[in-house]
């Protein structure tokens, strides 16, 4: 398998995952206070939404790369 096919498959998989899940979340440490032996930190949950057009676009571009690669061979 060459690099183009791997990239095309990765785009298709990423596009499908983007459509299925619609986004992802992560935890971010926002503040940290140190008062002698006492330490306090605040963890904030951030959510990133993946637009519908981005998922569809990744699938279309990945499919286009596969079609172009098959015609080249």
C-alpha cells in the first residue's frame, strides 16, 4: 500500500468518525494555586464540535484520492 492510499483511507475513517460522534471533549487544567503545602487546581472540560461539512468533505476527498490512485495504476 502506498502513501496516497493510506492517506485516503485515513481521511475516510476520520470523516466517518466525525459524522458518527460529532465532536470530542478533553479536560484542561485552567488554574493552579500553591499556598505552602496546599495545592489547588481547577479542571475544565472543553468540547470541540466537528462540523457536518468537515466530515463529509473528508470522506469525499478520501474517496477522490482512491479513485485517482486507481486510475493512475
